[in-house]
C-alpha cells in the first residue's frame, strides 16, 4: 500500500513538472506590416507578415464601419481584383492556427487604408538603368540593367537592338529577368542595345541609355612556338601550342621535317610519327583538347649524324614561330 502511494505521488510530481500544453486562450500574434502595393484603378496587392504557427489568414474589409470577411485561405499576400476606381478601401487581417495546435486565432492587425486610382493608369515607368555588358565572347555576351520604377508596378522589359539606325525589340522579358545572355552573335562585330520598361496598362518608359560592345574576333588557329636546344650530336625540340580562341581546340597536328637518318630517342606530350623526312606530332591519347587560354607542350629529343636540326614546323598547316 505504501509502495502504491509512493508511485502515485511520484507520478503527480512528474505531471506537475511537465510543460502545460497551449490552450485556446493562447492566441497567435497579430499580423504586422500590412500594406497595399501596386494600387491601380481596379486592383491592388496586400502584403503582411504573420505568426509562424499560422495555418491560414483571413482578410476583412471595413464597410460602413462594420468589418466583414473578404477572403479566407490567404497566406501572407492577397491580390485584390474587381475594385472600383477612385474608391477608398480599408482592410485588416487576422490569423488562424492549425486545428490541433491548441492555439486560438490572433487579434486583427492594424488596418490599412488606400484609394484606388480614379481611372486607368497613364503614368509610364521610369527609364531603366544603363545596361552593362560582360562575359563577351566571339558569339555571345551578357547584359544586365538597373530596374525601373512605376506608380503601380513594372511588369516587364523590352530589350532592343540598334540596327541600321533603327531600334528593334529582340526580346521581351518579365520584371524579374533583368539579366540576359545573348547568343548567336557574329564574331568581331559591334552591337548596341537599350531597354524599355512597361506596366500592365501598356505604358512604356523612355529608353535607357545604350550600351555598345564588340564581340571577340575569331582566331583562325592557336599560336605555335618552337624552341630547339642543341647539344651536338643531340637536340631537344619543345613546342608550345596556346589556345587563343574562345572554344576548346582538339585534333591539332604539328608538322616538321628531319632527315630520315636522324634518330628520335624520346618524346613527351604527344605522339611522333615519321615518313621519310616528314614528321608529325599528334595529341596524346590521354588528353588532346586544349581549353581556351591554356597551352599544350609536346616535343621530342633526338640525334643526327651528320648533325642536322629539325625545321619547317607548322601547326595545322600554318607556320610556327621559332624562338
């Protein structure tokens, strides 16, 4: 009997120490920062912040001093449509908890009041910022520009190109796509672009200041430099192939001449083949592609008697530079 009583007392103590669950008297925090944005003659957007435990929000409208439910199921934002031009509107928001959370609905937020425009919006957005060009290659470039502002809302941009003295729209994007990658450009060519902003009513801004850039010129072939170190009766040939283009280079071929009696004793960075006095250095099997801005350094060592050095070096048929 004493043991049972001790267990009961211990259980009561544990329950007393356990945190009490939330009850319906514990309310969610009222929504804050309620604001009306993008106000036009027939619509607006409501934005607000709410308690993290919110399941959904209820938007109320004040009509003649009485608050009535306007929308349920919103969550931090609500698009208001079908409003009347030149009319004063007042809204507030309260939050509902999840049914099993043990919390009660929040108090209502502070109200927000705004007046719709008296008629269709006729105000044009401001001119966008001057575009900036970057990452220019032989066939592509990137553009980014500063955002425009509007009395209601900027909904998009027209990217225009100046061709033959006339501006032509080449791309239309939404308000969040101010970074654009242009492709299919011609190498070594000057391009000029400008940007127009527009809103939902079709009002169009003045054109931004233009940006002009020139794509890189195409280099017909990578550069080739050859250095020969002499130590009679031997020699060492070092070839440096540099990719000065904007695309990877593969399948290169270095040609040279050397008397058939000369002996090649060692090779590096490539595969040497010979046919009579003609020789060729080809890419190695483990890596024959040269990335833009990088180099490959093939070569070979040999001996010749009578002493004769390799000559007439070419890269893909074009003469190499001797150093």
